[in-house]
C-alpha cells in the first residue's frame, strides 16, 4: 500500500502521521483497504484526543499488535465480507427521476435536517415520480400497437379531469391526502381531486393509509372522483429496476452483484437488545460463545443488533454500549473477525420521533469491525443490498389504516397482518408510507425501497418472528431478544420460502432463515 493512500486516509480522519508511524503502517499493511481501515480503528483507541499519530503513540500501537498476535487475536482469517459497506441514511445517495427528460439522476450532498415547506412538496413528488416511471414500464402500460401507441391501460393526469363531466372510467395514480377533516383527496403533481369512497374496494390485501401512493379506478362526477377500485403501484423486482437504472447511470451504488463474495456472508439478527436486562446480556454471551467456539470455520458472521438498547431510554444507552463493547472484547476471535452492526431504536437517540434516526456514538473499543449506524441503514456486500429498519411499522399501519372492503379472495396467509405489511411496504417502495410520522424531508430518500433490496430486516417489538419472500425480497423479523428470547440466523446462499407458498412440507432441511429461542442454542447448525 503506497504512502499517498495512507496519508489521504489519515487526513480523512483529521490525523497527521509522524514519519515513523507512516513507515510502520506501510511496512505492516498489504494492499487491502479493509486492513488499513481496521488498523486505523485500532490506532484510534490509543489517540486519547490527539490529532497526530506521534512516534510514541505508534510504538504503543505496535506493542499492542505484537501482544494481540501472541494471543492469536490478529491472525489472518477469511473475510466473508471483503467489499462490505454499511451505509448510513445520511450518506445514502438520492435517486431522482426527472419525468421531463425521462432520466434518472443521483444526488449526493449534505442536506439540512430542518427543511422548508417546499422540501415536503419535493419529497412527495420524488416518491410519486419513482412510482410512476416503474408503472409505465409495466407491460400493462406499454403500447401493444406501436403504430398507434395503444396500451392496455393508461394513466390520466388529474388536471385533465377538472372542469369536465364524463361517465367513462378513468385510471389515476396519486398520493392519498386528507386536505380537510374526514375528506380524502388524490393528489398528483398536476392537481388534486376529492374522492368518494362509499363504493370503493381494494383489489388485494394491503394497508391503505394517508400518504400512500394508489392506483385508483373510478368515474368523475360533479367534481368528485367516484372510486370503484383502488390498488397499490405495481411491483417491480430489483433486477428489472437495476436494468433500467444502469442504462443511464454507472454509479457504484448500483453496481452488479458478485455472487462469489455475496454467498459467504451470514447474519445473526437480533432486535430489542435491551442490554440493561441481565437476561439479555446472558443470552448475548451464550450466542457469542457458540460462534467463538466454531474453531473449524473462519467465516464469522455479521451480528446485526437493533435497539432499544436500554429500558431507561437515552440516559441509559451510553452505559449499554459500554457493556456491549466489554462483552464482545471477551471473545477475541469475534472481536477481530466478526462484524457488529449497531442500529438504534427510537428510545436510544435524540429526535427519537423523527426518521431517519441518527447513529449512536461508539465508545472506545478494540473491535475491528464495529459499525454504529443510522436507522434505517443499508448493508452492501458482493453487490447485494440489505436494508435494516428498526421500527414498530406494523402497529403504525394498523393504527392509521383506512378500512375498505376487499374485492377478491386471497389465501389465508395473505390476510395475516405481517403479510399485509410486507406487501404494503414493498409495493409502496417506502419503509414508512404513513402520514403523521415525522420525517426529515431532505432525507426521505433513505426510506425509499427503489430498487427493492435483496433483503429487508425489520426490527421492533411487533408480534412474533417471521420470514417472507415477496417480489424476490427476503423479509425477516427476528422477534424480540428481550421479550421472547428470539433471534434469527440468515444465510443468503440457502433455500428460501415464498409469501405465496402454502406447502411447508416442501421446504429443504436447511433454510435461508432459521429462528432460535435461547433454549435451542445448542441445536444451532453453523
């Protein structure tokens, strides 16, 4: 690794390097950027507020590394996440669709947390245009007669309805809003129209809430749209979305998957890790012991730990993280080789009712791969994408849904609340398509699910653990470690089951997602 790269990486941390430290780092490292980042994390534990890595500080680091090598803590190990990125909501690129140019654009900036009124309007427009462009690409809306540009279905802009009297059915796409108490409107960038929902029925099992995007079929009469049927935007799978984006963009965030590296990664998913409960610390210690003792493998997993981390709220979170770091450091192989992703809950941070939630500040530590990140966050490895969202979203959807009759029969599983939630979130392409939930408007794109991820992990205390597959997305809720002693092991390379698969007997013995209660820990296959 050349000196220029080392110096640049040090400057990004606000450090200066003494020549002896620079020479020692250059001699110690290979060309692996992950090794440099890990070494700098280790150096940071010896800095004590200094901004220069002096010769004395480097000597302390070197002595500590020699000691750790004797203890077999710094031995080489196979890295199952060689190109891993844990991306905070506040570093997530913003994908925008410009309908006038029919082009995607990626915006990267540091936007203000406290936006103005037009930022909220822009937020809803961005949601709308991303949904519209994927719908218009669906085969139902593509021209079947290229000569006359005829399609099976056609979207009507709201502005073309106003002031007209027509009895023919129209199909609209818009955002459901409540302009006045008890009166709902459908809004698109061209205008808004009041809705009459007395005759309305939904075409599938999902939650209808204010601020969700809907396809609405009805007739326009006396300046009101009489709604007959309504549904969610048509789903578009990840590979189709990426194909459309890559035709116009070559941004690294949308790079192609590398299956040989993606297959190695495995995840232990834990939610409601309330570390001030003695039983939770004991459970974590048992889990870490199991993985530490896997001496036949060097493929240590990523532990995704979701809050709340304290039962006393923000005041107890700092001590909870200190306890977590102290526990991890008792397991030297995990502290060196495993990854730990810490995702806050609503009780862990300031502005806890505004999404996205800020990352927690990591305490001093000697853990090689500790990622304290935002809620939600994205985990990228091998071109695959996992979104982690720690929120009681099912409760919100049930509490704020607009109740309408269902028009068609669906299988019993699709009527389950968590299945309806999965369909709602993925059809909407948004983690929280619910009005009344405070959002930093300029960072709403961090809650967008377009393109759909490969995996969606949902934390929170909503109900029992579950796994579903919808739109080729693995959706996993590991349950609550604090309340039900439940957690999950996720192996992307293994078999998975689908949301519409009612035949449980057809499952392979080893599945992509396995759930465990603490009493089952000895039976874990790893």
